[in-house]
C-alpha cells in the first residue's frame, strides 16, 4: 500500500500530507501524467531510503534522490529516460530541499523504529549476588494443607530483619558508582547529539550551495546556457 506505515495513526496522516503536497506541486508546475507519476515515485523511494535505518543517512538519501532525478532527466535508453527538462529538475530539487530534506529529522523520528539500550554494571572487587535457590516443597494432602494454612493465618508475621551496616555501605557504594556512570553517559550522549546536529547543519548548507540556493552562487544550468 502507498500509505502503509507502522507509526500509528499520526504517521499515516504525515505520509498522506506529504504525498498530497507532492501531487499539488506537480500540478502547480503543469506536469503531465508521466511527470507527476515519476515525481511521486521518486519521493516515495526517497522516503523509503530515509526510514530504512534509525541512524543518520541524510547525505546518502540526498545522493540517492539526485541519482533518481538524473535517471529521469536524460534520454539515454535503457539507462535513463528524459521525463523532466532542466527547469523542472531545478524546480524539483528546490522543492525537495525546502520541504522533505528541511524536515528530514522529523520524518526520521516519526517513521524509524526506536533503539533501546540496556545497560548493566559490573564492579571489580564486589562479589556478585548469587541467585536464590528454589527448593520444591513436598506435596501435602488437601486436608493437611488447609490445617497448615489456618495455623499460618493465626500466627503473627515475623518482624522484618534489620539491614546490616555492611549491606548499607555496599548499597551506598553502588548508588554513588551508578550515579557517576550515569552522569558520564549523559554527558557523552549530549556531546554526541550536539556533534550530530552540527554535522547535519553543515551537510545541508553544503547541499544548498551545491545546487545554487545560497546568494551569489551560480547554478550549473546557468553556466551551460550562455
């Protein structure tokens, strides 16, 4: 299905809006049936590439988008077919950058599966807590079992054992060590997020410069039409 998604109802609405605006853009540029169908398929494949992995693949996805666009703008059968002209290629590239790739992180968050990390700690010098041994109790007749349960209800519950001083110290040591480890892990994660954001911003700026969106930059198409 065109709008098949595992992200729930909100993911379906996002995808429908994305496809709707893609078709509206094609109509606004006066594209025929073949051009509209080709544009729709290109954007659908680009979205599938985006959500194919939970890791950052902004540059790979944009390279894939340019390859698909080139294959539909040059008449070289059987390798490519000239569906779009030069002006349409420029318009489609601007549209994709200003819509899909500008909100690339949003699509990545909404449609890719989440990664769960389970963390376990091991401390040298501290013996591991042995697993409790389960001893199977012998089966008793129903009458004897009822008598035992009645006696157990009548007896008072024993007072809970007090925690020893060594156990308190051990527990405090574990809590302090875990707190330090978690702080270091949080710091590394925050640093990694900042680096990833900066990297994505540089990539987007480089991509915009490569197609002539920055002020003062000349597009390759303009150089050929002297």
